[in-house]
């Protein structure tokens, strides 16, 4: 490894790029409301929704601004947390790794510029739309660069078995979703939730730290890949019943699942997300235990349908996984509200 330069610690970055007191109050208020969804105090339905990857600041803000208008219309039933995913896990390690690595997808990696860029993007979303957003915790040591602006954190299918992800999740004061691994083994996800809900002592950024446990750690079902490499869903009624039973036997706090409507659940056929969301809501109407368990959806959507290659420059079109376009997204959100 070639040691390029030493990066500033999170406290230094936060001091250079601070949020206002009013913005910190918005983050805290939204975190409380989101916790109430997971502990059952609120009956609102969560939508963690947005682009597969946050690849362009202006188009992401354009998209989130559109969500703001929709949120105001469905506020009595739905709580929206926009996805601003700035880190992208790559199955082989190759390809675009997200805005943290490459603030400009067409230029070479620049990690310090990436840290500043992703912080400024989250701050801009908060400032211009009033949304604290979601990001994936791909690198646990980087969480502190965004800890004062995030509203929700997801731990991905390739990270959920990693001990550092579990321990850091136990010290966060916002809800953390644990995805099932790509193998589909539900016990791995449940073990991760258990670890995140418990207290721990561990090393974090060269400090000995103690965590209190995160009672809002919960499941995300995203489908899996079988031994033949085929995508298999786990959002069907039987899957949800099984997870409800598994939770009941676990003794974990706040049993909850967010269903990821894309990835292996859809086989990355992004248009299937509409049907999947409606099927899950039908299962909720059929079974009270399932309804109590399912607290929301994770949906990949952007301004334009589908995906494009890096360099094609279609405004608001994903450069990673294909996403649902805005018109279909808006209609789906209103349909979800009507079905709740």
C-alpha cells in the first residue's frame, strides 16, 4: 500500500462544515419520529427511497425536492427517508465505488474531496428539503463524518456478518437496518441484529469505546442468490410469517422488517418493485402479525427509468443498478398510501 496522505478526523471535518442548531433539531426530531415507527408508537409506514447511488449532487437534490412535495401530501400515513447512498459495495471490487471514492465518476478517486462532498450533499438535502437521509454504512470508521446529519443507516448484505459493523451499529442513536446476507441465511441477519441491540466494548478509530446497544436495529429482507447464482426472493407471505416467528422466538426488542423491493427480490428488474410492494401490503392485510412486523419498504428510484453507463450523462438516471423513474415512483407512493 502507498500511504497517500493522512485524512482529517471527523471532528475537524464537522468543524469546517458545520450544520446549524436548527438543522440539528430537525435531525433529532426526525430520528425520534423514526424510532416511534420501529417501537410501534407510530403507525406510519417507512419508505427509504431514492437512487441506487448518489452519483450527482444536483440531480440527487432535484429528486429529493420532488419527494418533499409528495411527503407533504402523504404525511399522515408515510414517513419518507431519502436514500443518499455515497458508498457502493462492489461484488468483485471493481467499478464505481460511490461518491466517497469518486466525487466525479469520470475522474480518479480522491478520498478527502469525497468526504467533504458527501457531507455537503447530506447537508444540502437537510438545508433545502428538511430531510435527514439514509446512507449505507459500508465503512464503519467513516460513519462519524456524517453522524450528525443522518436519519437512517443500512448495513449491506456483504457487511452484515462483519463484527465491526455489528459493534458500531450497537452504538448508533438512529435506527439501523441489517440486510440478510447474499446467501439468504436468516440466522446471520438475526445474529447481527442481536449483536447490535446489545452493549459492547471495542476499539473504534483508535479509541476504547463502550456502546449501550441499539434497540432499533432491525431486519431488511433483500432476497438472496442460490447455489446456482440465481436471484431468489424472500418477500412472499411465507417468508414474512417465518421471520415473524423467528423474531418471536428471539426475544429481541422491537421486531421489525423493512422489505427491499429491488436487488435479489426483484432480480434487479426494477419495474417489479411496484408489484412487490403491493404484494407485501396484501400480505399485511391478510395477517396481523405480518402487518405488525413490516414497518416499511426500501425502494430504488430516481428521475429516469433504468440505468446508464458512466459518461452518458442522462439527468437523473442511475449509473449503477436500474431504478424506477419519477412518474412511476410518485404513483407508487400514492398507491401505497391508499393501500395502508
